[in-house]
C-alpha cells in the first residue's frame, strides 16, 4: 500500500467512526437523551463573572460531572476563584444546580483534575491553589512565600459527586522546593486498567523551576516550564511524583497536559507547547510504566499543528481498533473552531474528524457517554471564547 493510500484509508476510518448531527446549534439543552447540546455554565450567572477551565467525567452510576472554575473577580487567572460542579443524570442534556466543591474564600482554587477510583468507585478530585493576593508572574519570579505559592489538594466523593471531603494538602509529596508554578491537568485524570499498575490514578501536571544560578531571575521565560505526572496507588490517599520533563532548554516547553491509557496499556501524554522554539504547538510522549518514566522525551506532534497554544484533551475509546481522540481549537493563530481529531495508530498521527463550530473556543475535556456517544465540555462564545461552557454530545 502506498503512503497516500494509507493516509486516505486512515482518514476514511476516523471519519467513519465520528459522525454528528449538523454543527449549528442553539445554546439551550434538549429534553431527553437524544439532545445534541447543552450549556451548563454561562458567564455572569450564579454570582460569577466568568466560568473557565472545564473538566468532566462519568461516574459508575452514569452521572456526568462537569467541573469548572467559578471566577468572582473577572476573567483573569488570579483572585477569588472557586471550583464548582454541575451534575447531569441524563447524559449531559440537563443539569442540576451549581455547587461549590472547593471554595476560594478570596484565594484561587482551580485546575480541576477528576478521576474515578476503579477499586471503590469514588470520585477523586485533584486541584491547585494559590493565594488570591498573588499572580502567576509573581509566583514564577519567586516573589511569594511557600504559603502563598502554588499548592496541591485532593478531595473525595463517595456519593456520586453530591458531596466532597474538604481539600487535603498533599503539596509536600509532589512539589520539590525549587519548583515555583504548579498546575494539575486541567481536565480529567486517568485510572489505569491494565497491567501491573492497574488501579493507579495518574494526574498529568506541569511546573516551572527557578532559573539556573547566574541567570536573570525574571522567572517568566517559557524555557523554565516542564511537564510531569503525579500518581496514587491507593485510591488517592497518598501521592508520588512520576516522570519529570526537566530539559528546560526552550525548544519544547511542555505545559498543560492530558493523558489516556492506550489499548496496549501504555500511557499517552499530550501537552501544550508554551512558546517553545520547535515548529509546533503540541507535544507528546508515552510511558510504559504507568507514568513513572517516559519512553522518550516530549517531541512535536506535527499532525496537530492546526491547534493554537492552548489546553487540549485526549480520550481513548474502548474496543479493538477504536481511535484515540483529541479535542482543541483548530485555528493555529486563534482560539477558535473547536474540533475533534482521531488517531488509529496510538497517537503517532492524528486526522481531523469533526469541527463542532466556527465560534471562538478554548479549553476542552472529552468524556465517554456509554458505548455509542462521547461528550465534549468546552469553552466557547460568539465574541470571545469564555462566554459559556458548552456540553456537546457526539455520536460514535
């Protein structure tokens, strides 16, 4: 088979796997499970200026949980920010009330990374924190105390996401003293189901380090960014740091990350490239030991060059030959036109399968909705990408 034939065959397969109804939708939710779209979060409603940073999972009972950051003071990343949640009992068509899972109380709580513990069925939520009085720039320059800086917290729900335990600080187990910025996910984390690490919870994360001795300590150069993973082998009670991408050379600057377990048990990691000098905005790698190390360094994923500098999401569909999905905006120079790509070779290459809308769009998260549907929770709007967080159902 020629290279062109293989490309056409792969494109046909991925396109055949993902089918959808017409992409122009009104914002409201439909009644019943045949709905195509709903809008769980509208900026300006519920006492919040802006809703951002979506994350979603499906519980063992089939409940869809849609997490987000509820930002009181504006659209910025700092200030008084809560982690909020809405629950859906009908596959994302209608939603219960907004509840606060982790209250900022003047500080910043966010970057939700939820996952279901496969052993107990409990929902485990990992989030990040910093004082509401400081900014990311100040944290990266090292101008804050340890208490003000980025920290990591874990919560747990044993009742299908109705209630969560108070946030528990696990920073000392996962953040070395020389790290400054720290972010979990955002987006769903991964529970491994195969091999000797079955049951492990893995949270793709990112960090920044202090500049090398003798360097200018602005702390804002992208080359000080790196990706890493944290993991738990006991349902989220204790945590350890897995691989650390510590090149810090400015070429490939791995940042916000997402992960999926491939059918062969390897972990696939896909990361935002934060202004690296390499020719692309997406990086990826794989791990054969449950996230403890990487099989190779992060490298550019050229088949996702249409994606701008932004967070993205990956999801491995179940079944033999099922594709690995990726979601993100599809205009290289703007946060616009949310799309879904598919890979039938374990993330080696991706082919665009579906464009959801031509509207502005930014962060997203993918979630399975049974055997024949996936959901995508994503930021979108007409004049800007942060007007709403929409939930779209996509038939598979």
